[in-house]
């Protein structure tokens, strides 16, 4: 069963790469962890983290 994606990406790709789940920017020490649907994903900044939270609320 395929997992739903975030920001148009398959979940497997989002979870395996070291890039932001929203904008695909490389993650650094400023990464922000966000729990979406019981899974933790990482965003490069608080702005992208907020976009993830808003997308989950609207779903």
C-alpha cells in the first residue's frame, strides 16, 4: 500500500531524503520536526512547518 504524500511527493521519498518536506530545500541544524498524521516529517524552517500544519488542518 502506498503512503499518502506531502507537498506532492510520495511519503517514501519525503521520509528518506534529507530535504524539506515542503520545498525540497536541504535540511540543516535549523530543521523543524512536524508530526503529520502520526508521522514525523522535517521542514527547513518555521514557515514551511506552518504550511504543513495548515495542510493537515484543512485535510
